[in-house]
């Protein structure tokens, strides 16, 4: 668990002087203490070929300017206060952008079969180096743009305004001598002097490169356009390696024993494509990316904190070090869970509702909670004289005060409530007025929108508008939920009824789900009557299972208990109703419609009818039309 952090401590002395434009130029001189070994709880920065933000800048810094940078040479200097000095840098030439687009199969073959082959995680750096070296042998000199961290040049800057400092350089790729230099390049400033920072002093760049011994990470260099096909090939190979370290590599890989590393990489490639094509709801994908970035930043903070401890740590330093370590460990564990579950937020193996059931009040009475900004006597005229009433401005407040048997009455308006994802008590929530005027909007900060473990929850005359939550719009984790006369406008997945749970849905409308409008897990129960389910399954692409999901998705083994009557299922991608059965190693579909088989398709029609009978799928007077793959289909997966 111990590793050499490889970082040096730095003591700075500063002196200042003014130029004629009254801009302050700081000259920073450094005294470096003697090198020493540092104990590290995680992988060393120097062991990572992919440059981490700030890793190269905080240990070896150069002279920095506080002048506000002029980006791309487009900002004009003030006529009233001209600033004397060298000529501004020219704008950067365009970098080469590869037009090669790899499918998931092609990318898997490239990384797993050609580059990594049967190597272990701790051999991945060497495999990437070997892959690049073969291409770099074809041309040792070329032009590129070195994109590096602004902290190398500026003390203060806005990260959004300066994402990087780019400099046109001549690149010399020498044959690698050892594993520590395998992804390094020797560079020199190219003529004409060009940068995305117009007023960046040439002398400053020379000093920085001198401190770096003119050696920079190769993955920070991007070949420019206008060079020959060999350089285009180098640019493409560099992108291949960058993709590996940006999306496939994890810092913990070479710290753990993995018998089949290429299989792990293959799963991460599939995960990447699932996020890209919408198979995994966008909010979940974004949350995963943010967590991965947070993990990397926290890990870097830990490494830097350890590097600054030059002697035996004090008690406070030791505690802080362990705090940072456990924070990194926690984020690492969370990322592993998400990867193992393919980022699916719902399912029988991912419990989220931790709130305990309240039960009934001590005095045994039930309360009707009125949710409205202002309450009038007209609102309560239909209640009986002995009704206990409590008024709330916010829906969350009403939910917090609910006990079993209570009713929440919501008047027209737009509401948010985190508590809808924590339903454990048997309550009724109903709107008064037109359902389109009583809108409950999800909060994108939270994973779940509506989720229930109560034995009997009723939602009536409401509109649910999903914005950014990663879970299904409604998830019945256990118990029974009734949806009556509700509109569900999905952004992620639709309604999910997990194993052992039950749903009764009547006179509702579901639209916009990325997957199926209603997804029934094995062993669940559903009664769907008089509903409209349309424009669901909005995946951009994907395997056959994703393409076939449409209005209703029924997973068997054990078979759910499903009754479908008088529903209108239309304009969905995939089938109107999809039956997923475990049968074969690869997914195949019986492309058939109920009652609509063409002549000669008797075998497939019999297969479909048998599956429906086996499921005890009760259907009557449903209108299933205009779905891209037909009415009802079986998918063996």
C-alpha cells in the first residue's frame, strides 16, 4: 500500500516590479529541500502516464504573470494605456481531428485484442507505450500544439476562460529508454511563435520548458493539420491512447488483482457506449462522470498533501491524511458499484429507501393535509365537520408530517418534493382540479423522483414532470402503488415495478421514456386499464434488446402477473409489448405481432401465443398500433 510519491517540496521567495502599464510582474524563485521518500496511500502521480491536473505544475513552477491574458490574439489592447513589449503571439493553427468513428465491436477489438491482448493491469502502460512507439518510428519530427495547465503560467485566472495554454511546438519523439519516459516528447517552440494566449511572453515559455528539460507528456501534444498522412496516423494513435486513459483506465486498476483485465476493459467500453447512445439515462451518465472527476481530484489532493509532509507527520496531519484517504476510498467504492451494476439506478440489488415506517399516530386519528400557498374557506367546504386539517406551503412539509392513513390534497400549482422518493407509509396524494394544472417536478439534484415501499400508496389526478433525475419516473420497490388519472412525462426511464411489488394504473398517460414506458420485473404484479402509453424507448442506438423495448416490457422467470385491458399503446420505438425470456446466449427476437402474422408464420405465432399463455398475460380490448416493430414481440436474452 506504500508507494513513492515522487514529489518535491518547494519554498518560494517573491520579488515584484512594475511595468509601464501598471501591471504587476511577479518573479518567483524557489528553494528546493533535499529529496526524501514519502509514504503514499494511493498510486503515485509519476506512475500515471496521463497527466493529472496540477501534477506537473505545483512541484516545478516557473515565473508567472498576473496580466489578464488575451485569448487567440482577438482582444485589442487599450488605446489609452498601450503596453510596450514583444509582438503578440499569432493564433494557433487548427489541430488534426480524426474522422474515424469506431463501433463498440471495433473499439473492443482494438483495445482488447490488438493493444492489451492478455496483459495485466500493471502492464497496461507498457502496452500503450508499445502501441504508440510503433507508429512514432515512422516520423520522429512534426509540428503540434502543446496544451498544458494554465497553472504553469498564471497565478490567478478563471478556469472557464482559460481551459488550457496552447503553444505551437516542434516535437521530437526519441526512442524510449525506460518505462518512465515512454510517453514523453521533447519539444521546442516553433516559428512563427503561436499561442492561444496572445500576450504570453516568449521568455516565460522558454523558462518553463527549460525547467521541464524540454520534456512534456506526449498526450498533451496534438498534431496540427496540413501535415502528411503519417502525421495524421500519429494523431489518430494519440487519440486512441488518450481515450484509454480518459475513459477506460482507473487509478485503482494496477493496485488490485484482476485475472482478466481485458474483460474489464470490454465492460467499460460497453458502459461508455451505453452512456453515449442513451441506453443509460443521461442524468445517471453525467452523475457517474462527475463522481469519477471528483475521485480523481480528491486523489490528487491526497497525493499533494502527503508530498508536503517532509518529516514525521503531526497528529493533525495524520488525521487529515486518513480523512482524505477514506474519502478517496469511498468514492472509489461507489464507482465500482456503479460499474458493476452498469449504472442502473433501479433494481432488486440496489436498495435506496432507508426511512422507517411511521405507522399510525399515537392518538389513532388521520389528518388531511392541504398543500397550497393560501387556503380559503372554499377549499374546505366539501370536507366533513370532523375532518382534521393541516395546511402546508410545500409538499415536502406535508409528506414529513404524514402518518399511515393520511391524505394529502394538492391544489393547482407547481411543486417539488424530495420526500416522494421516500414513501414508506400508506397515504393518498391527490390533486384537486385539472390534472394538467397540478404539476410535480423532480429535483435533478437527487437520484429518485417517486419511489415507494409502502403497502398501499395512491397517487391521483396529478402530473409528474421528470427533469434530470437518474431513476425511473416512478419506482415501486415493494408493496402496492395505485396510479389513477395521472400524467407521467418522463426524461429517464419510465415506471419500474420491481420483484415482488405491485402496480395498479388506471386512466394514466406515459410518454417520453428512454426505455419502456412500464417495465415489469420478474415476480411483479401489474393491472393496467385504460392507459395511454406512447413515444417511449428513445434510445439513439443499441443492441436488439434496447431496440425492442417500447410501451410495456415484461421480464419473466419467475413470470409476473399482468392484466392489460383497454389500453392504447402507440407510436413507441420497438414493440408495443415486449416479453423478455432467458433462453440463448445472444439476444434474438421473434419479429411477430399478435393476430397479424403473415402467411407461413404459423410457428412464430404459436410461439407467441404459448408465451402469453405461460405468462398468464390477460389482455382485452387493447389498441396497440403504430409501434415500429409491431404489437407484441418475444426477445430471448
